[in-house]
C-alpha cells in the first residue's frame, strides 16, 4: 500500500512564506510525476505545480515566480516553497504522485491560510 503524507501547512500573513513537504511511503516500483494541487472552498481542485521524474516543472500562471516545486527522489519527497503568499492562495493543498503500476495517489491535504 502506497501512501502520501503532507506537512508544512499553516497560517501566514500576506507576503509570508511556507514550505510544504510530501513523503511517499510503502512498497512501489517507482514514481513518475509528483505535484501539488489545491482546493479553495466552493471551487474545483486545481493544479498548482508539477515535477516529472526528470525534473521538468509546470506551474499554474497564478503562482509562477512565487512558488517553486522541487523533488528529492532519494527521499521520495516533493516540496513546494511558497513565497509572497496572497489571501487567494488560501486553500487545502494536496500532494499527488503517479506511481508505476498503482497509478495516481493523493495525500490527505494540508490547510494553507493567508491572512490579509
């Protein structure tokens, strides 16, 4: 059974920073892309950033130049460094990973709240 566990959410003021982490555990054959999604109240879940096994990255336009996704494959971990946070970044952030054989898996989510 594969599992993703997120950490690092919290409450921060506008302009502040947070770093999210997501660790993959369990028995699996490898991980392809890993990414972060978010869902604000009353809105659909949206892609924030994604990183492939080769290190290529993709960002939502709304977070470009503020957020940075990175990955430590040796630690089975993906990070999201969030700078210059805005109230509209408030959401539950979910880690996603595409595992060989097992397909997509999701973490339980971590709350990020940005006060104005």
